[in-house]
């Protein structure tokens, strides 16, 4: 699926995003997050990995919109189960 993040077009595929994030350890959750596989990642971390751009170059909303369109479950705040 073609997505625009930080004014750059990316062709993203759900299975490729899952494969890229499989070996990445989730950072502590503090804001918008996404469920990939059995893990919960901050969307900024995922955006940095899949676009290879600095986190300051894009917004969490841009990545959340792209990941939602790919079929991932996104949250504005971390779910309660992950915080406990």
C-alpha cells in the first residue's frame, strides 16, 4: 500500500512491517502505540524503523494513519494491560 510519511512516498506491506519489527525490542510506551504481533510498540519507533528516517521528520499521526490502513491496531494511549 502506498503511504506518504514526512512528504515521502512508501510502499508498505503488512507482512514486511511485521518482519522488520520482529527483531526489534519495544521501547517504553508513552503515547500513541501499535500492536504488531504479540508486542506493543510506540508508533514513532515503528515509523523510524520502516522509513529509516529520524523521528523528528514525521508525526505520530502520519504513522498511525499508515499502520491503521495496513490493518494494525493502534491506540492513542498505551492499553492498561501493557502498563501494569
